[in-house]
C-alpha cells in the first residue's frame, strides 16, 4: 500500500474510533447531544442503542487498524467495504450527511488502497 493509502485508511479508522467515543461515552453529554441533535430525554432513552452502535464503529476501526498492522490489503479492503455499506445504509435510513461523513472517506481510502 502507498503511504497516501495508509494515511487515509488510518484517518477512516480514527474517525470510527471517534464515533465509538461519541456514541458510547458522550451520547448524553452536551457534545453528543449537539452532534446528533438530541433532546436530553431522547438521549437518555436511546443511550444503550447508541452504545451498541458505537461498539460496532469500534469494530470497524479495529479491523482497519488490524489490516494495516498485518499489511493486508484484503483485510483493509474488507473493512472499508463494511464502512461504505454502513455509511450508505445510514444515509438512506437516517441522514444523507452520513454518506459524506462515513462512506465517502472510505471510498477514497478504498480507491487509494486498490490503486497502490
């Protein structure tokens, strides 16, 4: 993999690690509620669902980091595909912004990994 591909994949992994933190630990805090435009009541009621979602984002980040550490283009591409699918699904079912925040960076990373 090229250095550019490694950097962009690492950024996608960091983004998903941040999603984990937001959804698992900051969901009911001011930054979490501002980020997701939540009322305190809804944030509290949906806390466990958000934590579950955050855990999945952590798995995506872990898979990308593992693939980078193992120098495995196949593992990295597999986890980037998972990120793209999750981002596309989120864009279709929750908010179109999710495509640009989650899927588009992973698409860029996938292109760089595939070409390099």
